[in-house]
């Protein structure tokens, strides 16, 4: 099976009004950044789809696709597809020396590669008549715990958004905040609206700054009674701060593995209870296995993505034994459409893992056409 043509759809899908930030905090911004939907045609007649992360550039994606020209996809190495050209340089820009590339040394999340990896899983799954999780060794679970999400909001808006998520089938949500926000009041409002069993991940994106800045606030958060964990409270250049917070035993502490942070440093420092993981599927799986070896469980990160990426995340979570925390998969709760025909609907906080071949979902072609801003065709 070889690629004959890839159509790249540049899509921009807006968010529902009032579901990201309250007015004092501005607009969502991320919904103005395009995703690229990859529609691939093959010489066997199989059509597959992929979706890029918002961090992927069009030129990068085009170059990746060109590297697959003439490649027999049926024989491709899914764990590390040949998406780099090592004919002249290795990934560290060393000139060719005759030595093997040091690819194994490169263990950082690479989100620009995600779209083509997902496309390959969809194509090969369809060819083999197997769902993506089967290509990753099989599923540990048939449904995945998922989390709703909100941006920075007032306490009143937070309560309304949490109740909407609960009514949509979620039992957990993540909220964004900073030390300057009324985050304790927000948690109280959510607790009063949804009860203490509806848990919240508090994610300041490092905007609790330093331990001395936020210790009193941390204790106040713990007293509310609905904190599931706190993710990335401090700057990450001193992981001992995270270890100190864990030793207070106020609540579980999570770290988002990204932006140059080395996974081995997180684990060596005993810095967290959970890790929020992102990257290409096999990379996430390997990272989760490394974490579980020292008793750290994980969940799958999101970029407020569309349905194809979220389907892939469900498969990765199903195929990864220790990925048991609520993952950032929230379908049409945030965006007005996710470009698949059957949106993911949680029941008691869980979403069924697709069982059809490949990604196991169908693209809504009408919605794809409606939200496509530009289209590019590569003939291979």
C-alpha cells in the first residue's frame, strides 16, 4: 500500500460562546489557530485520515508527507516511521560520519509529527481490519476516563460550566487559573453546584510561581474538598519545589511533560504523583511505561483538539496500562464541531474506545467542507 495523493485541509473550528474564559480574561485565541486534516488516498483504494496538532506548520507537514513517497506503508515501522531524512545529517545536525544516528537519545514530545503518525495508524488499521489500539498491542480497557475543561472564569461562570459538563456526562474537569484569580471561590462554586465527588484538576500553568507565593493558597484549595490534583503549579526549573509540595500531602501533584523538561528528571526527583503526557502514540506509550515503573500514573494531554486526534488519544489510553487518570478529551463540549459524525459522549465520566478499523471514526465531510479555509493537494 502506497500513498498516491494527500489532500491537506486547513480548518478553523470556533468554540461555543462562554465556555473558555469569562469576559475579564479575554478570548480563547487557540480557536483561531488552524489544524490540518490529512486525507490520504492509496493505490489500494483505502482512504485514511489524520489530524495535526495546532503546533504543526504547513511546510513541516508537507515535508513529512513527501518523505513517505514510494514507501510501502504495509512494511513501515510504526514505532518510529521514517519521517526524518538522515541521508546527510542526524537529528543533532552532526554531519554524516558513518556512525548510526543517535535517534534513541531524542526523547522529547514532538507534536509536529502527530498528524502523520495518526494518519498511518488509520491507514494500516483499515488495511488490517483492526482498530488502532490493536496495532499497539491490544486494549487494557474498553472505555477511558475523560475530563472536561474550562479556562479562566469567574466563580459564577465556573459553576455554570461545571454543571454543563456534569450534565454532559463528565465527573471531572480541569480549570485554568493563576495566583491572581479567585480560584478558591471558583472551587467552592463548583462544589456547591456539582458536589464533592465531581473532582477538579487545578492547572495554573506555572502561575502559582514559587512555593512561598502560593503555600497559603494551596492549603485553602485543599480545604474545599473537591481538588483531584494540582498540575504545574510552579516554575519547572526547580523540581524540588514539586517534591516539597508532595511532602505536604495536601493533594496529588501532577506535571505536564513538555517544553524541554526531561522525563528522567521528573522521575528521579520524585516530583509528582501523575504525569500529563503528550507526543506521538508510541512515544506516549513508552513514556507512560517508564512512569509506571516507579509508581507514577498518567493521562493524555490535549490541545483542545478535534475528533480525529481525540479518537487516537482514546486508543493510546486504552492500549497503555497505567494511563488511568482522566484524560483531556472533551469532544464538542468546547468546540462547535469536532469534524466526526458521532461525537464522543461520556457516561459516568467514561467514553467508549472506538472498535472499528483504524481510528474507528467517520469524518463528517459536510462539516469538514464547512470549516475548511484552504486546501492543498500533494500528488505522490
